[in-house]
C-alpha cells in the first residue's frame, strides 16, 4: 500500500480538510505555501492515464471547492492547481493527486518548470511547429 493510500485510509495521520467516499483532501506536509492542499482519491490510481472517468469528473469541482475555501479562508490572491503525471513531469508520489497551492502577490514563488524560451519570441521564428504539434496531439485524441 502506497503512502497516499495509507493517508487516504486514515492509517497515517494528516490534517484533513475534506473527506467523502471517493477523496481525502489534506494539507501537504512539505508545503510550497501555507495551506498547500493535496486532493487524493481514496482508491489507488497511479496517474491520470489510469484514472476512471468518474474520478476525473469529480476531481476538478472538488479542486474548485478547496481553492475557493483557500482563497476565502487564507485571503490569498490566487491559487495554482497542479497535477503531475510521471517522474519526468515531477510526480514524486505515484498515486494520483492534485495540488492546490495558495498564492500571494509578490510571494516570490515560481512554478519550477520554465516555458520553452522559443515561446517568448516571434512565433514565426520559433523552433516549435505549432500546427504539427497540435496535429500530433489531436490525431490520437479520443
Ligand atoms: Zn496509493
């Protein structure tokens, strides 16, 4: 059983913000900012690729509920809702989870990935072929 399965089952204590039959929402023990929450499905799911549709359909409304409460309760200016899939994407616990991170103006925090520098220059001169990139994604979309 993975660490998030144990947390979701209540076997490892965590500051729980919300719980229902499908999810537990806790405060991250290593927060990016105070109030950094993790939305964790109770059933083990590795990542978005393995996630059932009902979980995916429920998770974003729940993220909105948590983010709204963070904004109202903590007075933050903004919220980053982040979800990582796979080691290369920064996933460190391989049990699907969504981060909801309170943000404040001038808090000095940045998402750790940087946009490709080419996106900051003239699109016509960029190394990214946007049409081809879009085509490759769209042709396999189901
Ligand atoms: Zn798990």
